[in-house]
């Protein structure tokens, strides 16, 4: 293989690999940002559910007391 052609192809490969790494980094950043938002939403739902679970028995007791 001609030395100039080989050098050209190696340089092209290096640029391609670097672009692929950049794309991978951008994808990972995007997924991380999405994941953080979902984690916050999930924690809120869990907290709401926990609060409901803590207050529900008391509310049921009040309703039962009124029905007696």
C-alpha cells in the first residue's frame, strides 16, 4: 500500500474514532440527564405514596367512627 494512502487512511480512522467517542459521550450525557429527571419524579411518587399510606388508616378510622 502506498505510504501516503496508508497515512491518509490512518488519519481518517483516528478522526472517525474520535467522532464516535464524541457521539457516545453526548448520548451518555443525554441519558444521564433523562435519568436524573426520572429519579426525581419517582422519589416524589414514592414520598406521596408513603404519605398517603401514613394518613389513610387515620382517615378510615374517622369515617368508621362517624358511621357508628
